[in-house]
C-alpha cells in the first residue's frame, strides 16, 4: 500500500479510521455510550487485528445524532430507532431523486 492509497482511504466515509477512544473524544461522550450504541445495533464498529473497535466518519455522524437525541432526554433505545428511521428516509429520498433523474433522462416529456 502506498501513501496515496492511505490518504485516499481517509477520505472514504466508510473507512474505519477512528479508535473508540478517539471517537468518544470527538463526540464528547464516553466509550460506554459508543458500546451502548453497538449493543442497540445502531452502529457496528469494525475490529482491528488486535480486536479493538474502529469507527468510520459515517458511524460517527450517526452516533452524534443519537447523542443529540439522548441529550434532549430521549431514551437511548428510542434515539437509536429514530436515527435508523431518519437514515432510511434519507436513503429513500436519495433513491427517489435518482429514479426521477433517470426517468426524466429516458422520457423528456415526463420532465415537463
């Protein structure tokens, strides 16, 4: 692996670049909170060769949203469900927009 390969991976939202300690520091939370999110199956960190949890930027965004909800008084289980539903809604919107774009490209009359 070259240095260019490594830097390219750091730009990948799904690359597990952050240790549990670093992730907790970045989120301003505890490692126990991140473990609880894993137990609730909101995020599933990858494991390093040594068995340590590693988090991606995408997972940190999800965890940050869950923390916002918990900080507002939402129970962690409910916060995790809300975040999952929000994520699914965003994905559905993205797919819908892509479908509309593809349909408009195939049928110029449909765009009018």
